[in-house]
């Protein structure tokens, strides 16, 4: 502890031991085959690619039937209706002057004023 992280024999021994623990020597695939050497990198990449690839196929309608409807037909019509300049002005007036600047970094007070 008194020597901290200085470049000492003890520090190197600790780092070398940690490197041995963190090294993956071999992996076993679903079929029981052992993957070792340089193959683990591509094996891991393929495993994650297979894991996160979509295999849903054409079952979308069947899946959507299980999801409860929250937005009614009337609500959807109102959401899809065109908006007016008055709607934009009302929304702008509801925003705090300096609370949340937009993606351009300009606060709403700029748009209110100009």
C-alpha cells in the first residue's frame, strides 16, 4: 500500500495474475464442441448475432392480437390530424422560457420573442 501503483515487482505480479484470470482459453458451443485459439472471437460474434437476429417471420398479426389496444380509433384520428400555427403557438407558450433548449441549443424564449 505504501508504494501505490508504482512500477514494482509486486504490481507486475498482480497484473499478470489478473490477466491470466481474465483470459478466455476455450468455449463450448451448443453441440458440445470446444472452440479454442483465435476462433472464440468469431464464435462469440456469431453467437450474439444469432441471439439478436429477428426470427419472427410472418407471425406479426398473431403477436399483435395479444397486445391490448390502448389508442381508440377516435384518438388515432386526432393524433393524425393536421396541426395549425395556433397549435404550435399554444405548445410553445406552455414551455418554460429557459427550461429545455432544443437540439439546436436555442431556448424557447427565443422563439416566443422573435
